[in-house]
């Protein structure tokens, strides 16, 4: 039986990552192309897909003209069927949805305090 693999952008809470490891997941850093934090999100393919991807909004929302946009990240998630947990304070969920235009069904806006619980549900742990 293989372990779920969770990709995470820089800044993801270490307590959440530790909790995921304790629950039987592997965690791998992912880069947005600016921070060189880990594997660049654009290099994900069928054999290297994640069971779940974690990010704060500021890690996927980039200025116009950037090499990787949130639409690119959504595209990768859609193609490889990877749910994205987007950590945004509860009181900013509506603002975030407005900023992104349309929030696809595989994107879950979650208050940072609820991230581990929501990740557990998505991963069925």
C-alpha cells in the first residue's frame, strides 16, 4: 500500500506537515518558480502527481506577466486530478473567491486553523 503524497509550497505550517507525516503521508516541497523551494509545479506529471497540494494564496497568486500564474497551477491540478487546499483566513474566503474569479471544485478554501482536519477528510485518513 502506497502512502499519500502531499506537495506543499513554502510557508506551510510545520505542525500541519508533521501531522500529515504522523498520519501516514509523505510530504514534498513545491516551488512556484520564484522561491525555488522544491520541485517546480510545472514539472508535475502523471507519475509524480500529488494526492493533495497545500498552499497559501500568496504562493499561487502572482503579478501579471509572471512565469507561473494561479491559472497554471489550477491547470496542473485539473489535469492530474490533484485537490488543492488553499489556506486563506475564513473571513477572507469571499474576497479570495472574488480575486480568483471562479474557484474550481478541486480547490478548497480553508482557514489555516482547519487545514489538517480538512486534509485528513480529503485524503480519507
